[in-house]
């Protein structure tokens, strides 16, 4: 009887993890599709390329543009009398970034998928924040915009004290049980607030239990039995010759079929074969929501608060957030953790930035900006 209950519990956990994965994939792909359409319109008149692949991504490059009002703008060092702009950034935010060496360094991170992109005419290597899908670019668009970091409404909403500016790509020191530290990167640190930014990412990642449980404060902060669990299997590309008989004969069916229909049947059948083979491979237990677990532990070690910023079109990410928060032992730690949508934050920003976020990202604000205590437009 006991073994039966254990089996049901394991099955429930597997079904939950599977459901979360499917939902995350669907919501993420739908948002990518919408952003792709919006950025094809936004990219007109701007310097950009499209990535290779069936679902291309718009990637922008900085460029010089003519301007009749150079006062208060970032003039191009290469072309006097022209303003330097970047298609992936709000003009005010980009000018502020270029005027701050620490912020500017964040733009130097090389794009991990650079080979999937056409070469830039200038010979410049593509950067991570050139991508229209980059959550880090969105984060800097918002918090580097003039007046946003100084706005009392923004600071009060996020619980930020002090007069310092946001730090992007901050290296935390999360203690491990071994006495060493995980120097994980936090998207933004602003005073005593750590921020994880999400846009089109599939999920909060998964990690093997042995990795997650190696953090020094893991059991002090979390009830491990309540955290969302997954089974992790080693990914291995299988070749056709491993299933030669099935691949060459089993999917063939009699009757007239177009070449397209035949190929679709073949792909579906072959995918099923690979999936069944994958189920036979050895697996190890792991945790879903790894980035949340790790960042809560980082906030605990630093005595800081933690906030996740995500799009309201990604309810799957919010579900994972609450699943992880339900496992936090201390109420004092839970109140230091918060979740917020870009839409809720956008209400507090200048009107021109709101227009940019709406056009480029579809981040429409709810209600009037004045009623929410938005930043005065003159500050942008």
C-alpha cells in the first residue's frame, strides 16, 4: 500500500512538471511570435538583421542618425552633428547607458548565438543585448531611462532605499556547503534589491538535486519536499541507424499521399520513437525553478530583497514563482520576495517610454500614468 502511494506521488510530480513545461513552451513561443511581428514594424528605418532559422529574430545594431536638435543628446564621435542610436533601445536610455561606463560594459557581452546571424556590414560582433528578445535589454531600457531610477514611486513600489544607481550583471556570492561560493550573475542589483528579469525565456531552468542541495542555506530556507521536482535525463542525439528497421518501414502507410503528408507522418512517427527511447535512459532527480531558488538564497545571504519582473503574458512563470515561494520556510524571507509584471512597472515610467514599450514590446499600461504617480515627462 505504501509503495502505491509513493508511485502516485511520483506520478503526480511528473505530471505537474510535464504540464509546467508544456505551458511554458506555449506561452514563450506565443510571446516570441508577437514580438517578432512588432519588431519587424519597429525595425523599419533602423539598422538590423534577421537570424537564420524558421522563426527569425530581429537583431539591431547601433548607428548614426541625423539630428536637428543636438543639445542634450548623445552626439556621435564618428560623425559630428549626428546622434548615435540603437534600434533595440529607447533613445533616452541608450544615451544614459553610453554616458555610464559601468552600464556601457554590459553592452559588450558577445551574443552566444552569433553564428546564427548574418555578419554585420561594419564587421562588429553581435552582442546579447542587440536581440529584440533580450530581457536584459528590456531591463536596461526601463531602469536606465532618465528619471526612472530617481522616481519616488518606482523606489517605493520596489522597496529600494538609498540614492545609488542600478547595477546590471551583478556577481553574487551564494555560499556552498563546501565553503566555496557560487558567483552567479544577478540581472540587476539596486541598493538592497536583487532583480531577475524575464521576457521570452522558456522557464526558470532546472538543475539536478545534487547541485541545488549543495547550497549551504538550502535547508535553512526551503522545505525541500515542497519544491517542484523534475526528472532530468542526459540529452543525446540519436542517429537514424539506431532505429533502422522502424525508421525505414514502420511509418510507411498504403494509399495516395502527397510528399508533404508523407514527410509529416514520418517526422511524427520518428519523433515518437526517439521520445520512447529517451524514456529508457537513466534519469536523476532535479528541481524546477532553479534560478528562483538560487536567487532567493542569494538574497538570504546578502540580507537583501528579491523581485522577479516578468510579462503578464507569461502566467506560467508566475505559477512557478508561487510554487517555489510555497516552499520558503520563513515568513520574514517571503515578505522580502516579490513578483511584478512589466505592465505594472510601466505605469510608473515617463509617457514617451511607455509609448516605446507599447510599440516595441506590446507592454501596454493599465490605467492613467498620472494616477499611478508616473515620472514627470519633463524628466525624460
